[in-house]
C-alpha cells in the first residue's frame, strides 16, 4: 500500500493525515498544538510539525508529503537562514496603517489590476511595510521572505541555519505555490509572476525569485513558485515533498471543490471562497483574487471573527458548545430582535481593523441566554453571508454551499446557516480538509495525476431562508 501524508499547519495547531494513495482512505493521523498570539516564533511550528508527525506514526513508510498552512504570515530570514523576528500572523492588525499607506501610493484599482488584491492588514506586503517603518534595523537584515508553509517545507527538506539543519541555509531552495503566493499582495495570479516593484515598495528593498537567472544577488530572495504537481524536492530520508498550499486552497483540494461549489469555512477565521476558471479583480478590496492550488482561481473573502465568537459567548453564558447549541435552538429565528455584530478582533471584511463587537436590540424581555446564544450564531453567519454576496458580485454562481470547519458540526450552526444563506447547504463529514488537500498534492506530485477521492456528505439542508435575520444584522452593523 502506497501512503501519502498531508499537513495543516494552522493558526491553532498542526494536523497530519496519512492516506492510502489508491483509495484516499485515512490510515492514521496526528496533531500538536501551536502557541496563542498574533506573532509566533516559527520554531514553535517546526516543533509542532515534528510532534504531529510522530503522533501520526512517522514518515518511514510514507512516499510523499505536502504542507498546507495559514496564509499571509511574514517569516523573515537573514543571510544565515535565521529567523530575524517572530512571524506576524494573518490576524495581526498592527499593519493596518501600512495597508492604507500602500493603497495611497499605488491606488486600489492599480493593486487589484496588478496582483488581484487590495492590501489589508492581513497580507504579507503590509507586514513588510510595517517592518520597514517600525523596525528598520530588522528590515535591513532581511535576506529572504517566506510564508509559514514555505518555511516549514524548507525545513522539512533539510535546510535551515547551520548547526540546526542537515543541508544548511540555502535560501535559493525556498519554494512556495501559487495559492499562497497570491496572498502576499506582490504576486499575480493573472501573470503568474512576482510584481517586484510592489515588493520593493513594501520592504523598501529589491527582491528576486529564488533561482532567477541574471538576478541581483543582493536582492531579497522570494520563494520559487511551484506548479500544482511539481515537487519541492525530497527530505533527507527520501520522502517526496509536494508544493504545499495556503489553507483555503488546501481545503478546496481536499473537498474536491469544483465550479459551482462555494465553501464556507468556520475556523479561527471565517472564509467564503469558490473555484473559478478565470482570475478575479475587485478594486473595492472586498474579494481577494487569489489563485487556487490546481491551476485556476479562488476568489475569497475572509472574516477575522468566526468560531471564537461562539466560544466567547459560550464562556459568557457558562455553557459548552453543546449547551450553546441547545440554547440557540430554543430561541426563535431573529433572536427576539437581539443582534450581535461580532467584530471582537477588529474585522477584515468589512475592512475595520479597529472595530469592536457590539450587541443591539436588548430589551428586558429579549435579554435571555437563549437569544444571546442564537444571536452569536446568527451574527457570525451573517458576516459570512455578506461574504457570499461579495463573491457573487464578481461573477460567482453557486449551486451549493459546503459548510466546513469545527463549528460546522454544531447542529445549531448548520440549522441556522440554512436560514441565513439563500442557497442549499451541505455539511461534509467531519475531516481535516486542509491536511487532506496536502495529501492530494502529495499524491499528485508523486504520480503526476490528481487523485479523485470521494468526500462523504453528512447533512444536506434545503433552503429555509428567514430574511429577518439578515435585515436586522444589516441595520446594526457599522
């Protein structure tokens, strides 16, 4: 039996799945936690990857592996391959002003046309501008810029600082894939190339793609962008390593998402994305014109506030997630007029990095645990429904919504989703779909053919739209 492995190095944890190449059947899995925070020493990810691999039985009998990971995080390396400072994650909003500065200099329409996105605090380019302005001494030391999955792939291949790796600090060996590169705001899904002018505008120094011929050897190294079935190389023990992917592109691969599928993922962040044949450009910046991991496009919106909203309100009410669901389902749609606008950590869609959460519509009669529990779920889903409207505005036509993420298994979330969205909702069986996408990539790189593994549907919910829910939310949000 040929085995392939996929990794999801997410904000909260590292998950590993090992699957049968022929059937896609899960053979074993492993997991390890990541530290909390919006800036993290990448060494914690490397340690967690090793722990999760050991928990999954190791790689001795595995033929190929590929790493999907959280997008946008800034990993800056010096000439010796050392991490210069803790990585700023996608949910670190300190670069909000840097995003505004870049837009003012280049223009939102120009950004959208050149790289398919308009800068927000999440994107790598804004974090590099922040580094240039806030920590110029660190910016001057940067010899290479990588994303989380790029850096982990590089380390897995055996590279790293001298004394900490088998092959040493070869920055020219850094690789990435098109899906993750498209979230930097200096790589274009339409052209398939880095926009080096936009990179230099961000960091204040010229950049070049790793391995580029006749390039300025003093320029900052950017990972070589691999094709969908291309290998990054082999580990020192001989395991083939696939190109890796951003987490949402990994989930699309793991789900086998196709034209007409809109994926709503409820994790630490919330995302709404679809697979489309052509690149998308949205000058408003609401929809990011990302690339997917298979060679087409992945228009996407993201919210900063998703599953943690439910955890916060459950804690406030003194119940667990099952208790929150029970309370929510005992309330009527619309929560008796109570509306939670869940911008606890600021927000990315809409772009309000300094916003705070708020509760509206409280009366003596409506202030009940049940209404607050349901308002938390409705508010979280209404933000994602606004995202569905946004991806529709750039031409996406859905035939179904695939609801994934840990919160999707909450019975109240699934039932309320059918009342918030105006399209059929399907809940796939629980799974690590981002890691599964990595396994698909590993199989693809190993065999040259994309596998067609079956994904089981757990629940199908017909359209049960209750317009009151979104009407109330629209009136309450900023």
